[in-house]
């Protein structure tokens, strides 16, 4: 590491709460799908800050919009109107079919808001004991008390118990268990249409069908957590629609601000009518900076980005499937569009990520054995091909095999 790198590490070690195990690299700038470290070394970024830098790095339109907005007005609080919230909410409604937005600042906050609004709905109807939540094994919804309570992993949960009560977990592969768990006592079911942190696992169609049926039969609210898989990531606006699900509430974040912290809880009118002045709020939520960034992202999404992701996804899928075929280290490849998980054994996963870094490729490991790719939604064909070649080499290195180019 460089001198700057050493200094950064030393000062962080002394003063930053040690909750992240960082890789040994200090990133200082970027452009498109590439980022550069303090030594001037370039990396292909196939993770985009865990699915956040949706338009790539240093996007000219976003940079200009943020600069313009900073020169005008950044924040007013939600005590006053400003010109941008209504318009951004209207565009989200058009995209999702859910009429109303609550503006917040992260995926976790969006989940938290959805859980509160689901509770509020049953309370408003006088069913104050209808508080049960059903969630799925392998889920990740965030780390605040509400969102953590519906997150399944013991490592996330155990040190912070007791959590919010009345949450039941079912396996995403057990439709019968789901049918039994969702009753007239269930306030809501929360689902990631593709589990992200859980290893890039789409909800099986049979489970999705049972979920839709049970929610309809019992009146249970459906919350789709599209924080990671939504907003064009899979080559569709939202993956819940692909599964035949029509959520009452939706949590959004990550790609929405293209790097500016933006979250949103979307609600259909049925639930929105139950929420009253003062029920929930956020000082920063929906400020002008956040709305301006979201507008730039929505411009791109509505301007052909979803179709572009679908095409790029076909190329990436083909390349990953070829890699899986050629590498004994790879078990399964799962995903859609520009969201992929490559299942390898646990010890290889860490080595793949480390050797990829050495070869100038940013990826990460999730759910123990899964190497995950979440590139910028704007990635071009040449960058996909280059990333696939670096990944092939990293897999070969990690598996201890030769890294000569394929014939
Ligand atoms: C599906 C899902 N929900 C919620 C969250 C929490 O989002 P944030 O880290 O922005 O609070 C994440 C983060 O990875 C996520 O993947």
C-alpha cells in the first residue's frame, strides 16, 4: 500500500468503528465502470458499491445536476414544500403501480417504513392484534431493529436480541409451510424477490404463487423488498412483477440515488389511506439533493436503461455459464440481468475475491460461498467481456489451476 494508504489505515484503525473488514485498497476516483486507487491502479468495478453506482462513476449528467442543485438549494426539511418531491413520487408511481411514496435515506429505512405502515394499516382497521410478520429464511432486509427482526441470519440477530416479536420465518423452498404460516393473524409478508445477501436466490415460482394466493385469501399485506433486485437491475423494472406478485408496499434504495443516499417506501392507496399526519417522518428524506439525483436516475431508467440491462444481462449470463462449465470450482450460477451469484466453495470464494482484486476486478462474497456481481447498469459489452476474462483468471488462480487464456 502507498503512504496515503498507510495513513488512511492508521487513522481509521484509531477512530473509525471497526465494523467493516475492508479489502486493502484506497479508492480515490472513478469513471464509468472503472475506479482508481491511490497508486493510480485501475479496477473494473463489477460491484458498483453493492448495487448503488447504477449509472457508473462520475456520471456527467448526475455530477452536473448535483452541482446545479447545490448552487440553488439542497435541503429545506419536510416542514415546507419544494418543487421536486411530487414529481419524483409521480414517476415512481408510474413505474411501480403504487400510488404513493414515503421518502427516506436508505434501504433499511425503507423496510422499516413498510413494516410500520403495515402495522398502521391493521391498527386503523381496529385489528390491533394483527401484528404477525412472515419472512423468509436467507433474507436480508437491514440492520435497524425492525428490519433486523425480519432478517434471518443468526450472526446479524443474536447479539441484539430481543428483537421485534411475532416474526415467523419460512423456507423459500417450502410453499406448504408458507401456506400454513400466513393466516388471518398475519399483518404482512416481506419478501426479496431475489434474495441478494442470501446468495442471489430468486424466490421459486411455486413459492411466489403460494404467496400471492395466501395474501389474497387472508388479506395479508405483501411487502416486496426490491432494494437490491429492483429498479432495472434484472432487466425489468421490478422482479416482483416477474414472479406474478402485486405488492401492497415496496422498499427501494441502492440504485435509486445512483450514489446519493436515497430510499423510498412505496404504498398502494389501500395502505396509504391508513397513514395519518405525524405517523412517520424523516428530517432528510426527499430533500432536494436526493430528489435531483433520483430524477437523473429515473431519466436514464425511462430512457432505455432497462432494455439495455436486459441485453447486457444476456451477454453476462452466457459468459458466466461458460465459465461455470469450464471451472470445476463453480457449482451453480444464479441470477438475472445484471445481478449474479456464482456458487463456489467457501474457501475458494474468499480467494476468488482476493485474486480478482489483484487482477483489477472488484466483486464480493456473500452468503459464505457465493461470489456476487452487481455491475453498474450502464456497463458496456467490452467491459463485460473484460470482466469475464479477469473472473476466469481469478477462478483459475483460486482453484490452483492454470490461468492461460481459453483457446
Ligand atoms: C434486499 C435489501 N434490503 C435492505 C437492505 C438495506 O439497505 P441499506 O444498506 O441501504 O440500509 C439491503 C442492503 O444490502 C438489501 O440488499
